[in-house]
C-alpha cells in the first residue's frame, strides 16, 4: 500500500504542480478567458489516462495465463524505463519547472485555443499515462488480492491534489528539488522490485529461462503471509524465493541507478562539477516554490 501511495503522491504531485502553475499564470496575467481550454485539455488527459488503465486491467483478463504473464512482464519493464527517465528528468528540471511551463503557455496563447488545449493535455497527459502504467504494473506485481494497492494510489493522488491546492494558495512552500530527489530515490527502489517481478512474469510465460533456478529461499524466516512479509512485499515487491535472474536484474538496476541519481548532476555528464550551470537556483532562490509570483 505504501509503495502505491508513493507512486500516486509522486506522480500526482507533478500533475498538480503543472495545473497549479498554468492556472495561476493565466489568473495573474489577467487572461482568464484561456482557463476553459486549459481545463478542457486537463480533463481529456485525465479521461485518457483512466481509460488506458481500464484497458490494461480488463483487457488482460481475456488473455491466457502465459499471455497475461508476458504482457505483465513486458509492461513492467516499459513502466520502469519510463519512471526512471521521469525521475531523472524531474531532478534536473524541478528548479525551472515554472519558467519552462510559462514559456510553453505564452507560445500557446499566441497560437490560439487549440494550442492551449494541446499544451494542457500534453503537460498533464504524460504524467497520467505514466501513472496508469506504473500503478498497473505495481498492483500486478503485488497481486495480494486486496484493494489495498488501489487505496494507496487513491490516497496518494488525493494528497497530491491537496498539496497542489495549498501550493496555489501560497500556504505551503517546500524545496522542490530536495522533495523530488528523495521521493525519486524511493521510487527507484520500488521500480527495482517491479522490474525484478516483471522478469519473473516473463519466466512464467516461458519467454525467459531460469524459473526453477532459485537464488535462495527464506520463506521459513520471512513467511509471505506474515505481516512483515506482506509489508516487504507491498513496499519493495520483496519475494522470499526469487530466481537468480530476479536477483541479478534487481542488483544491476538498483545499484548503478541510485549511484547516478544521487551523484552530483555534473558527474553524470563527465564535467566533474558539483553542479551544472542549469542547476543554479531560479528567480525564487534556493528554496523554489510552486506558489507563482506575479
């Protein structure tokens, strides 16, 4: 439940920040006539994301067991790839998210209503589709037969909407760069579990060998049906009897990804700098806030 709460919060907050910045900018600049197409684009993006999630859930139920496992494993790998790209992208751009969106909105205002709808749709739709895919993969990996994963996602999204509203009202200020760095790091850990389980699905679909080649089995020490076994499964997608391939994939993804993610930004590009020029604070100083400035 916690891992899905984190997914809903992390992804939902990105979308909430986007909506907050777009709406506040139009209100502050007196162009409220553009609010309707913005809300239209947001509404379409939300509906498409929900439809995508429903298609994944109900469409997969019509497949054979092997086809379900193959689909689940393949989409889990795709979801991990998208989420990994997203957390690195947000780490680089969190400080400049407001100015970047303002530039896109100014260009859309000059082009007309259709461009405004497209801007809002693309800004929110990407987060929506990523959320739907990653949530489906995470819930599929948890597969505990309870509604707790979906409840966790719903609570995370509700928290994100509340935080977005507080940002808009100017009642809450946090360091977005630090927030997205630490939640991104936790999401990488969650993604590692989803990736390992995705390869397990591919093994069950007979797409990848090694299903019977277990790395270890500590089911006696950590029973899957115990409260702590359920907690580890829900948060980290922990499996007490993983295959060698699962453990290998988990380590090969988690260790280098976390090292690169928490390394100074200039390190990954080979510049040897503690901070790259684009990481300098924006016009709101070292504690950027989404509360828009006039």
